[in-house]
């Protein structure tokens, strides 16, 4: 006659088997978890966190500013523009009698931009504090340059900063694809403005 397994022992064997199956299933789920060593996927136009910056002083401009190292530089119409594939930093200075206010910018500057910028869509006008002093910041959307292959036009998010110093406005216009996270790089650039006279 075969020995009978006590019901308690049989229940324990079943519990252990079920627990083993659960562990096996959990292991399968863990294998599908995100790989911490996988390369980070960034939206188009994100400036890398390890981007190096160099100081640039426009000839006779009376100021200097840090710009990303390795970007292309062009000059036209009294302005200097630094670009990579999708982002741009435009520097210019103009004579001014007094600092621009947010209210003045809302009335006059936004209207000028609406007439001159393709695809202009106003977002916000505010006064912000930066290391060189206070500035008026105008944020808006604009049409990006059409893709050379597809002809497709996307939107750029633009931040325009107007700083005043000794009868002069220095205007920094920073642009990149809508959705790119360039808050830190744009802060580095705008905080880096220094007056040289």
C-alpha cells in the first residue's frame, strides 16, 4: 500500500509550485524593463548637456556673450548669427534712448515681429532677471526654414531678449524646434552677456 500524503503537505507543495511560477513570470517582466545603459533619445533640436561654449565679442559691439562652440557664424544686416542644424542664436545691437518695458514691447515690438516674421504666433511678453541685468523677453512661434529634401515647414520656438546699457539695446534672439528642451542652454547664453564698455 502506498503511503498517503497528508493534505497539509500537499497544499504546501502546491503553494511552492505556484510561488515558483510567479517568480518566473516576474523575471520575464524584469527582462523587458528599460535599459539604463541605452543611449538617451532626445527630441530634434535638443542641445546636448555637455555642449561647450566660447565667448564671442562682436567688433565694436561693446559686449560679449557665450555661444556654443563649433556652431557656424554668419554676419548680415548688422547682426551676427550662430547656427547648428536646427538652432540659431542671433546677436544685434541698436541705439536706444531708454530701456524697453514689457508694455512697450507688447504694443510695438510684437506688432513689428508680426509683420516681419513668417508664421508668427505670439506667446508671452515679460520682464526677466539675468546676470547682466533685467531684460524684456518676448516668446513666440515662427515658421522654421523649409526642409531641403521634403520642403516640409515646421515650427520654431523663439525667445527674444532685449537688454539695455548706456544708450544701446542688445537683442539676443534664440530659436529652435518647438518641443526641444533648450531651457538650460538658453539660460547659459543670456546669463553670459557682459558689457565691455
